């Protein structure tokens, strides 16, 4: 890779903050248009996948959905699921394929707009300016752990899902996993397969079948146009953006994650965690409802696939529907005595908080979420890229982040051309975002 640009005191037409799949996609499209830019990455390319995923982690969408611009998946298993180290290598190879102007191991600590319209970026290696800025740092910044964790016994090992690596790294004994989204369900499975005694606090995450009627459900949904539907077409667009992802796995070629089957085979399931005092935990009486709701979502997806097959007269094998293999009884436990059950560790699979406090530009709503339209904010020249449901389902993923990057690069290029035509100085960008209400 070419020598990194020197930041301190420099000025670029565009600054891209973040060198993950979103930032690299932006750089690819800016490079194709001949737009000068710099990409600033706090760590190294692939850091989030390398440092914040467990050893057996793999994608939950097939490899053929990895469509970074100019670099689609070319391996021998398009219907498989890349494991963690393969994902890191895919990103490293992508960066090497077009040599982006990348500065690694550099944290952007402040972003503000100057009176003339340009942006000033403070970093761990000095300050520089840019006419336009793309924030491509994703949505998962600070691990979120509930405050009740402070009330658990001091000798109990506690870690966030982003810190979990493998069953052998935890002390001997049972393990409590709190949260049943993608991370929680997969980590619970990882521990269960290793023979660990697992207790799982089940929340409201939905599930989806891995395969149905001869194909991966992702392939069906892709063919049905589900992944191309703009978020603006939903009546509850803002709620869609924060929905929990469906749990399923690509492990060992892909399969369902059936929490009921885990319970049948010895895993202890509870409702969502509501309280803790010393070594005694309390859970809500919503386990049955949460399991039923997750199954209902999975079955509704199958209904949609059936309708698609029938409407188009497609040939597809029939398949029996799911039948629950376990149900919690009326007296199912709602408490857990950690000491009595030999619980030695807790894995908090409770998600992340956004942290945009370093951005000193008023483009956020009352929840701290950036207000935007397809990534463009009401502040001319400031964009976001790689957010979940930024435009479609695939916006925050390998599947479609490149399309969003192309859209923003086109607008940035148009701003540049307008500035050239008008003879405008720094700060020429205009916003394509509709008027947005104040937070």
C-alpha cells in the first residue's frame, strides 16, 4: 500500500471517517471519479471484525451477498458463510485492490464546521480540514451493559459479547447469556455445543429459518425484492431502522437456531432479565410469548415465500412447517440463583450505544441519531454512510453499502462540479436532504 497521507495542517476535498466496508466503499467511488480524499481509520482495516467477534463467528448471509464495489466475493463457496478471519482478509484484499489514501491508527476526536463552510477535523495526529465529510463509523460504538450488572457478585466474570472469544476462555462452570439477538443466540449455541451449562435470558428478537423449500431464505427474499425496498416505503420507517435482527446462523454450512431445541437438550431459558440483587436474578414472565413471537415471524416469512412461489408458478419442493419441540410449563422458573447453579460467567449480548459526541454539528435528533435522507444531512457537505436501513435493508451490510456509497459519491461529485462552474470557494456543497426538523 502506498505511503499514508500526512494529516496535520492538510486540506482535502473530502474526508472519510472510518476505514471499514462503508469507508472503503466510499473511497472506491470517490477514486473512480477522481475526487481527492483521505480515509481516516482509528485502528486497522478489518478491526471491528478482527477484534470484536468471537472465534467461531461467521456471516449469517451467504457469501454471494458480499458485493463491495468493484470487489464481489470470488471465492469457491458463494452459498457458504465466511468466518471471521476470512471476512478480515476480504476487507484487507479489497483495500489492497485499489490502494485508498488511507491513514490508519488515527482517531478522529472532533468535527466542526468552520465559518466559511469547510469542516475542521481534530485527530490524534493533528488537525486538518475538508470541504465535505463522510462519517462511515457504523452504528456500533460503545458496548451497552445494563446498570444492574453492578449489583452482581464481585467474583463473577462479566464480559460484553464483543469481548467473548470462545468457551475455553471463560472460567469453569455454567454461563449466563443475557440477550437472544444474533450475537446472544449464536454465543449461547457456541457454549452449548462445547458442553457448557448455559442459561439464556430470551428477549424479543425474531428468528428466520435458514433454508425453506430448497433454498436459503436469503435467496428467496433477495429474489422477492425484500432487500431493495427503501425504508421510506414503510409506515414506521424510524422503528424499522432500530429493529433487532433475526437470529439464524451460517455455522457449519448454515442452519436454524432453535432455542426450543436447546431447551429440550438441557439449556435453561428464561424471559428477559428484570432485576438482580446479589447473586439472585429475576426474569419477566414473557419467555413463552417471546418464543411464540419469534416463531410467528419465521413462519410469516415462509408464508411470503409460499405466496411468491405460487404467484410465479415456480417449481420448489414442498416442506413441512415448523412444529415447536419444547414449551415452558406454567411453573417455569423466573429466578436464578447464580451460586446454586454454579454460574461462573455472564455474557452481556445487549448491543451497543451510538457515540457521535465528537461531531459538533447539529444534525442529530433527540435520541442522538443522525437525521438524514439517504445519508445526506441538512448540513451541506456532511454525510453518513453504513447505517442500518440508511436506504434499504442492505445499507449497513456488504450487500448494498456500495450502492449507498455510489449515491453519495455522485452527489459529492455534483457539488464539486457546481463549485467549479460557479467559481465558488471552500464550502460550496449543497444539501440534497429535505428540510429536517430540529432534534
